[in-house]
C-alpha cells in the first residue's frame, strides 16, 4: 500500500498544483474467507480552492481511503 498526501503549503509555487493528492492507494484485508481487495490503485487530485466530497454507502471504503 502506497499513499502520498501533498499539501499546498509544501514545496515551491511551481510545485503547488494540488491542495491534496492521493496516489495509488490499494488496501486488502485478510480474514477466514481469504484476502479481500477493497481498494485497488485509487488516485485523487484536489486542486487549490476545489471542494471535493467522497460519498458512498456505509462500509464502502471512504474512511479506509482517507486513512
């Protein structure tokens, strides 16, 4: 699992093209029934001033993605 979160306050002005960035997030859980892949190579870029919501049913992976 690889996660990168870049904040606008970091880097030079030329590097500040994103307020937040999530890159190549994958997550799986192991259980009695085997391994279950719940997130597979998810990426998200948020531009400065952009308003983004992550919507979904309970248990669909919103908090897992952000954690």
